């Protein structure tokens, strides 16, 4: 009996340590994706918002896949108001997004991360740079809005203000 309890406790401890290691690895991958995307987009925005939209349409998925491959993980950017249909939220994604939204409603902050069914999620909150292409139509340059409509005819990823939950990075 004592041996069974010891084995059960040991297995739980090993499982918790593995989960913590997984979260650290997933967190590192999400951080690298954010840093890479923000750096690239900032450079393109310095050229023009249209250049940034074009860059994103051609490179965002490839950058995401490259970071995933480097970390030997799966990574996806998700949103219920997606620009690219590839980034549509599934049921687990929606649960994570709902948790972030609930946290924001309660405290004004989404929280650092959540884990839903083994998938790590980190929130994406809009900043000044984001709203250039994801902001309200009235505040967006007409050339930018036209390019978005051309490249993403079914775009839902507009209408945001600074500090709003835009979506999440999912890593598993």
C-alpha cells in the first residue's frame, strides 16, 4: 500500500514537472513569435501601412510555421474576428479567448496565459501599432483599408481600439 502511494505521488510530481517544462517551452515559442512578428511589422509600418498589410498577407503564416518548427511545436495565431480564415478559433481556442475576455472585464488585463486541454494560450492585446491596420474604419487610412479589402475580402479583424483583446497565440 505504501509503495503504491509512493509511486502515485512520484508519478504526479513527474507529471507536474513535465507540464511546467512544457509551459516554459510553449511560453518561449510564443514570445519568439511575438518578438519576430512585431519587429518585422514595425519595419514594414515605417515604410507604409500598405507595405505592412502586404507583408503580413505573404509572410505571417510562414513566420509562425518557422518559429513552430524551430521549437518543435505547433503554433497558431487565433481570433474570433480573424483576418485570415486559417486563424479561425476552434472550440478550445474560444474557451481560452473567453477566459482572457473575462479576465479583462474583471481587471482590465487578460492575464499572462491559460492552458486549455494541453494547449498553451497567450493573449494578443492591441497597441498603437496594431490599430493602424486593425483599428476602426474611421481612423484607418483609405489606402490601408482598400489593401485589406483586396487581400482579405472576408476580413473581420477591424474595429479595435488600443488595449483590446485581439486574439491569442496557441502553442501545443
